[in-house]
């Protein structure tokens, strides 16, 4: 009930803000007509009458109208900037919920959206629906002036379309070259000691200069085309304003228009064409930002993991859509893991082991098939219903203290410290953490500098164990690369089996066979063999023997 009331309150607030923006926009655009009306009255009434008192009153009225319009525009821009700030805050969590491909996706889109909503371009987009009102006022002066404004708007729209077309190619090449240059620079900074020690910095620098030079060339090409179109658009606006003055003069000579209407129509023409030209650039930008944030604003599945569900994983015909021209990372994978069972996934690099774990964890959607975790189907973008411990192949920790990096999702501070001590003890890294300057309160960035690679691998394993998860997903754990680490991993698996957790472990070599109950052999995204370890080994041996017999018979027949 509280959640529904909160949603209703948020909906009413959004509706109130939208209504205020619409009312402010109507008032601001009506007040914008004050300048042309002032010109009309001055030329057609004040000057013929020679009334200075009327002129003073009109000037005061115009000043009041301009002050009111300025205050309304300030209120609109402040409202939009605050909406942008809240929108940015709403987009950032997408990176922490795993819904963004990278942390920069949510941050970059949110920051760009906030900057756009805080700019004059956002007002130009909001004022687009009021342009027909301004255009209608110009038609009231004289239809010829209205049609001249329509012709100018069509010309500006055509020029904007031409600009997007001629800038598309250089813009695409610029983005590619800039991305490559940025990647080269970031990798060079990360690998600085290696480059210095091996003397390969010159080659890395030459590669970066090549990509940066290409980016500069495309930047110049893009700038030339955009600047040419911008200058042409400015020329069209200036010519149309002069043309409006000439048309008004011609109509005045014919007696179809007064002098005041001629000047007022020229001013109103500039009030129409300027915002329209600005909106032509702002609208595509707004649409791109809207599309970029649409996926990030999908509500994340925040249901807490249900520990009462059975730790059972079922994959039925799971296939992951491949990149163009490549084989599927996973193709028609079927497997089942129950409570207290350990599944070992063997395969060479690129076989699809990591992708399999990402699909089970709900981090990557499957194009075909079905994934069930705890008898609940995992949907794209949804969180599996079980408490999951996940050890990725690449080490990465969130910010905070060591305790928070290991067990940050467990509960309050006391629960985090208790879970972190228990998990690091199980992973064989507790003593190393206690030896740090501040123990478990040491910042993780400092711990990464002081702990060895092997200890960091154990710390990553401890993070997967925090909270006694019902499902353990271990992707090629580095702790198994030495006898002591293999013994720690064996103890971890025995403990998980004893408490009824399901475990899926990936590896490149068969040393972990003794730890598993079931075995899957992956080759290029396909399950070559699947079942109990002893049965799979026997089947593989039979297939190898049959292959040798066929090869011998083929050799004998050829002889």
C-alpha cells in the first residue's frame, strides 16, 4: 500500500511539473509577441498621433512584459535543470544493477541529459509546439508574410537534413578513431611500467599518434561541413529577414499593409526563424538522449533473493545470439544442476564458459531457450531469485573498504564485518587482510596495491562466498593454480555441497575433475559431452577409440 501511495505521489508530482512547464511556456510565448505589438502600435498609432505619453506607457508595458518573460524563462530553465539532475541520479544506478554495458554508459548518458536540459536548446524544443501560434500571428499581418516564413522554415529544415547527411560519414569515422585513440591512451597509462621496462613505449605512442591523427583529420572534415551548413543557415535567416522587410514595404506601397505591421512582421519573422533553426539541431539531440536513457530507465528487479527456493538450475536449448559473421557463443545448451551438486565446465579459451555463467547469472540475455534458477525463469534484465556468489574471470572490486568490497550486499555494518571475516577465512586470505594497515577497514584501492595477485584472487573468491550463497558460479578461479589454492577451493566446494548449494565451476584443464559430480565439455559454444563425470570420461574414451579404429581402417584401405 505504501509503495502504491508513493507511486501515486510521484505521478502527481510529475503531472504538476508538466502542467507548470506547459503554462509557463504558453505565457512566455504570448509575452514574446510584446515586441512586435509594440512596433505595430508605435508606428501606426503613436507616431501619427505624436503622443509621447502613450509612448511612455507602451515602453513601461513592454518592460513589464520583458521582465515577466525573463522570469518565466528562468523558472523553466531552473525546473529543467533540476529535472536533469534527478534524471541523472535515476540513470546512474543502471551501472550498479548490471543493466549498462559499462559504468560510463549510465554516467555519460545521465550527464549529457542533464547538460541538455540545463541549456537553451531544451527551451527551443519545448517552444516548438508554440511556433504555429507565432506563425498564425504573422499570417494575421498578411498571408504573404506567413507563407514567406513557411518557405524559410522549409529551407532551413532541408539544410539541416543535408547537414546530417554530409556529416554522418565523418562523424562515424571520427567516433571510431577517437575511441581507438582513447583506448590506446588508457591502456598505455595502465601498462606504463611494462612499457617502460620493455622499451615498447615508442611503438605504443606511434599507434596512438596514428589513431589521434586520423581523429583530427575527421574532426576537421566534420567541422568544415557543419560550419558550412551553419553559415548557410545564418545567411538564409538574414536574407529572409531582409526579404520580409522588402515584402512588407512592397505590401505597404500597395496599401495592403501598414508601416507598423511591416516592421512588426519583420521582427516576428526573426522570432520564428531563430528558435526554429535552433530546434532543428536540438530535436535530434533530444531524441538520441531519450533513446539512450530508455533502456537504462527500465526498472531493475529489486526483489530480495529467496533463500527458501531449491538451488536448482535448468538450461533448456539455450542459444546466445552471435555477432555478425561469428559463431554463437552458446548453441543449444542443455544442463541441470541440483542442490549439493557440483558441475565442472571444461573447455579451451573462447569455448563459451564465461558466457554460460553470465547467462545463468542474468547478466546476458539468451536469444533462444530457457534458463530456470530455483524453478523461476530468468528474464533478460531480471535478477535470478537465488542468492548468488559470482567469481568472474577478471578481478574487479567496487570502491569502499575491504569488508565492503567483500560483503557489501549482506546487510548493516556489523553483518558486513562478520560476513567478510567468515568469507576471507574460508578463502584463506583472512591473515593477509588483517596484516593490512587498517585490516578490514583498509580502502580496497590500497589493498589492491599491497596484496599479491594470488591474495587478490582469494579475496575475489571470498567475495563470492560472502553470505553463504545458494548458487556459486566460479569462472576459472585463479586460486586453483597452485596446490595450496586447489586445497582451499576443494574445501570451499565441500562446504557448499554440505549446505546444499549448487556450484558451477569452469576450468581450462582437467585438474578439477576430482572436485566435481557432473561434467560439461564445451567446444565452440556447443556441449560436446554432458553428464556424470565417470560416464562422460568413459564416453569420451570410447569415442576416441572409435576414431582411432576408423582412422586405422581408412589407412589400411588406402594401402
